[in-house]
C-alpha cells in the first residue's frame, strides 16, 4: 500500500483521537462542575429554584430561595448557594435560611425542615455544610431588634469581627456610637 492510502488513514485516526481527547476533557470538567447533593437530599426532587416567597405576617418577611428540595414525604429542605474565599458558614447564612423557611411556609403551607444546607464554592473546592435553622420565635426577635434599631430605640452592637463592618449599612451609626 502506498503513502497515498496511509496518509488519509493516519490523518483520520489522529483527528479522531484529538476529538476524543477534547470531548473527554470537556466531559470531565462538566462532571467536576456538577454539585453532588448531600446524601440527605440525593433522592429528593427540586421543588423551587431562585423563587421569591413572602409572608402576610407583621413584620412582613420576603425571601428568595436559591434551591429547595422536596422529599417523597413532602418535607422541603432549603439550600443556600455561596461563593467564598474560604469554606465557612456565617451566622447571616443561618438567618437568611431561617427567614426563607418562614416565608416559604407562610406562602405555600408546605412544611420546611429545621435542617438546611449551605453549599460553598471556595478556593478549596465545593462543600455542603448542614446548618440548624432558627425557630420562628428567634427570627421574629431578630426582626423586632432590627425595627428598634431603625427607629432609634436601640443602638447597634459591634460585630465579633471588624471585617464585617466594611460592607455594613449601619457602619456610620456604630462608628458614632462606639467612637471609632
């Protein structure tokens, strides 16, 4: 057989190998990008994604749910998606999820689990952090504290970390109240 025969065969084989390697690489990157759900909710179905809920209570609670999964028994589990430099859960995540729980329950009447997840994408990779949600009494107490601060009945407290001050809406009030 001549070169005229083997050259197209070699080019075709090399092209097929290159395409296979590209497809394999794209597939691997896609599989790595997919968030593997924690075992607790792997069999659950996605009930809500990027959905806004609101309560009719006073004060009114409005919250946007990142993800909510429904078990076969009808129990909803909330998931908050976060991108952070470090893999950690903040108190504000728990407050946010707890408010979402109240708003979703109030609007739909569906039961929401007292355990939720914070899915963190960080420099170290992806992780799922289970959290215990606040009770409705605790959330309402926070709302009442917030209202008291807004109308000036209560002074804000400094946070446990000064890093939190940089983006806080109450920074000027705290600086004035605590002489910073």
